[in-house]
C-alpha cells in the first residue's frame, strides 16, 4: 500500500504545514502575477529513523521566495513530525497494524 499523500500532508505538524503551504502558494502566485517575476516554493522532507523502531522523524522545511517590485522576500520554516512506517513502507500518523480493540464477536 502506498502512502496516502493527502492524509500524509494533513498529518504533518498537526495540519499546520498544509495550511502554511496553501497560504505561501497563494502569496507567491499573487506576487508573480503582479510583478511578472519568478517566485519559488520549496517543500523539503528529510526522513530519519527514530531509534530502532518502525518510526521515522520527518523534518519538513517550507521555504519560499516571493518577488516584489524592487527585489524579493524569502523565508523558511522547519518543523518535524514522527510517523509510523508500515510493512510496505507506507507512512501514517498511527500504526496500521494495530489490532482492533473494539471488534464485535458474533454470538
């Protein structure tokens, strides 16, 4: 099973990264149109295993360059989110091999 990208992005930094990305994309796109200059948005993901576990820490850096009439404005923000790695490499906030605690038994 492949990582579900929409869920993955929504889980990074508790959903804050997804909101930041949406804001940055809109701001940079607006500046590109108003200045006729090039802008840039970079989302960088660095994965590192946590100890000897089936988890990785995902450092996510969001950087952008927004053009202005007389130059440019740039900023970067880095945060991290721990995630579980499933048997096929899929990433999720919670382990996907966890047993169902509330399963019903048929009588």
